[in-house]
C-alpha cells in the first residue's frame, strides 16, 4: 500500500471545484516559498550591491593612497640617527609646551600633557614621514577636557 493511497482516495471523493481550490492554494504556497527562499534574498543582494561597491571603491582608493605613501617612504634615502633625532625634535616643537621629548639611543620618549587629537595625529604623521620614526609603545589617556595625556615611545631608524 502506497503512502499516498489515502490521499488519492480522498482526492477522488472531493468535488472538482474543491480540487481546483486546493491546487490554487498549493500553487500559492509554492510561489510564496520560491519568493522567500530564492528571489527575495537575491533581489536584496542586488539592491545593496551598488552601495557595497561604492564602499569598497573608497577602501580601495585609501589602500592605494597608503601604498603610494609607503612606496614613497621606502624610496627615500636612509637617515642617520642624528638627522632622524633632529627632524623629530623639529616635529615635536609644533606641539609646544604640551610635549617633552627625551632621546636615549635609538628610542625617543614623548611625554604629552593636554594635546588635542588633531595635533597628536599631525605630529605622528610628520614623525613617520620626516623623521622616519615608528611608535613602539603608547600609553595614552583621554582627560576630562577631551585632550590626550601620556607617553609615546618612538623608535628612531
């Protein structure tokens, strides 16, 4: 005896009108399942693709800019420790009295008191580009005024 035998016998007993209604309901359920499982996710992906593409293009441009900057830094002739120290001191002077620099060997310790985020970022970029220093340690805290206090240890190249 087949699994569908009771259903087939019941199907034969219902009227043609009811059979058509049941087939229409089944078709509607299949169409809804097809929409929710196959078409709707694909259309949502298609709608969001352009925005994702713009975001990824912006990320690609940023990465290319950083790559060009890194290649430019690598192409520069190496600095002596004295030149690097002198350029770092000139960069730190832009921070004024809010920063003190102590250099020992190939390490420079920069102590900060109340330095704005913009000034700190600008100083770090200039230290990396001009003096070719790399931060090796950072102990920074944001104070109540929204500025930064702490120490940065930079490695001179």
